[in-house]
C-alpha cells in the first residue's frame, strides 16, 4: 500500500458557528442589569455587562410596594439600557422581571416606564424563574447532579437538576432583602422559618449527599470573600467549592467583619456588602434543612438559562468548553481550522487517556495559536493567562492548570510550571500536559499553522520510538527545527525519534 494511502484524509471540521448579537435586561429585586451577548449560540461571549443596584425589593416586606427612590433608579437604568441596545444595533432584546415586580402592588408602574422606552417586559412566574436558573447551571455544568439555589432580592428558587434536565422546582419569598425582617424576630427565628418552609413544601432533606449550586449576586459575593480570605490563586468564582461548615464559619465572621475588610475584597460590589450577613445566614439554614454538605458556585444563572432554553437539542449537547475554546481559537489564530486538525494529529500519542483528559487536550489544541500575535518573549505567558483567566465553563481549576501548562510549553515557555499551576494540579498531571504541549509545538512547527501538512503526515507511537510519517513529496517538511522539536517530544516519553517515508514499525529509520 502506498504511503499516501496510509496518511489521514482531510477531516471534517465543525461548521463555523452562527454568530448573533442579543441582549437580556433583567429587572431583579436587587439589581437591574443589561447583558449583551455575541458569538456562538452554545456559549456566547459577553459584549457588555452593566448593573444598577436599585433595590426594588427593599421595601416589599414593609409596604408591599416599590419605593419612590428605587423606582426612579430603575427607570433611569432602563432608559440607559434601552438607549445602549439601540446604539449597539442589538436586533433582539428580551426584558424580564422577577419577584419584586411580580409581587409589588405598583409593579405595573415600572412596566409602564419600561414600555415608554420601547421595552416590553415579560414578568416571569416563580416556576419559570426557577426553571431558567436550573438550566443556567446546566449550561455551565452539563453533568450537574444536585440542587440549584438561586438567591435574588425578593425570592429564592430551589431546583433539582440531574441528567441534563430540570426536575422538581419551587420558588419561595425568601429573597435576601426579606431576611433581615425575619431575623429581627429573634435569635432562632430564621432557623425556625426556613425549617418550616422546607418541611411544608416537601423539600426538607432532599439534598442529602448532593451538592448545592449557588446562584445570585449575594452568594457570589460570599464566595469572593472566602476566596480572598483563603488567598485562592484564581479570580474565578465558577466552580468554587465550600463546605457547609465553612459557610457557618463565614457567617460567624461576618458578625464582626468591618466594612473596610469587605471593601478590600477584589471585585466585590460595595452594594452587596450590606446583604452578605443575611445571605450567609440564609444559606446555612437552607443547607441544614436540605441536608447538603457542600456548595459549588455558578457564575451562570437565569439569564444564561434563558439563552440555553432557546437552543435546539443538538446545540444543547455541544460541549461548552470546546465551543468557547473553538471560538476563541477562530478569533485569535492565524488559520481557523488548525486547532481541531492539530488535536486529531497528536491524538495517536495519547490514545489511552480517559475522556476527561482528552477533552482538555482538545481545548489546548483549539487555543494553541492564541499567542502568535504577542511579543515572542510573552507568548507563553499569554497562553497561561488565557487558560487560567478565560471565561470557560465545564472545567475545574486543575483542568485550567493542565491547559495552561500545555500552552505554556507549546508557546515556548519550556517544561517548567509557572505559578500557580503546581498549587492547582498534581505534578504527574502537569507532566502529561507538558507532553501535550511538546506535541502541539511539533505540529505547529511542522505545519506552519496550516492544515494541509497535518492532513498529509502522521504522528504515532510504535515500539521504542515516536514516528513521524510523511510521503516522499513532503520530505522538505522535516527541517532542522522540526527535527529538534520531534526529538524533544520523544525524549519526554523516554523514547527515540524516527521520521521519513519508510520508517519501520520498531522505530529504526
């Protein structure tokens, strides 16, 4: 059989994503927010994000209505947001309102103010809000199996998620702006109230052995504070885990923490600080009543859930990490198709890897060219930054570290592990990622970033060698620089390098 017939035929690549700009204006009980999205439907990037802490639900427990100051702040925010979406030429703007507008006696006044700005407000029932929050978590954690808790200013939604679907759900008037009034009734008033609500609704004990997914700005603020206290090396809240015992400790610490201490927390909105104590107290009682022993913070919630619900089934099944990495690669790489081809080209060297590692390797290949336009001395640093700090989901901190290590090595950073990678992933796993990086580096040099050389050559492991096979017509591809990188890759496996149009299966050329 001719060698050319042994080499890979051009592979079918995923279709280029359909990009569309859309926006959601979320009128919540605590904040009014505009988010403008652009990019692939499965995981669009955020083009613009702004919130105003209007506190619409702050007066509900006392008067049953939205007070004048909060109404004015919301009206100003809606006017600005409507203007921005027009100037950004956003073709589709969805405006939704939740508990405060739903429950307030003068909620219709706010709807009229929005209508005057050309915004049609959709009031979400509690169940629809819960479903949206559940699907938001599933968008970020496709394998989530637990209970979602979405804490807003006016309500708390609890949602059971498993198998990629939303199961039981409920909405309770337990928003963070309502908790202070309950706590003022006595030391154990909140504990008794939550226990009674969960028992009467049939939710008591439903979380035994399950994680509790935290959604909502107040609980994200609690997460940010813990990250600050523990000097967590990544500024990424999504996927951050805390135990129920740690939540109780944080609640106790908040009783004595000063505003100065909390203002020192990076990225913590000053408007969230007054609600942290109530948010922590509520969370402790909910965890106790459900029986959950750990929490996982989600940066995705209602808005992302609304986008996810609008997807067709095929798009929902797409891996969100790979979808986002592919789009980032297309945006920053020299040649759009190169990442998927590169992954296919190096895959024979890692055939025994489990699926969870294979998808991280694939993500690294999709991002392999993101540093090409940077100063050569900073390309490796750029790769690490993108892997660690990018807006990725469906990846844990160790996974980010492995992708970062692969990019660091692939982009010329060598085989060392820059901080904080050794604190995020085990050394043996970083060794695996270094081999990914060396294989990527070889493929990049061999192909010059093009797809055709990868389709016409083959990399494989046989006997005591890493073999690079090519047809005689492509012999010029194997230059000095390629040979050097080939040998470095083989050495990382403890093997020899062999190349040519007639290399033997044992590895002797």
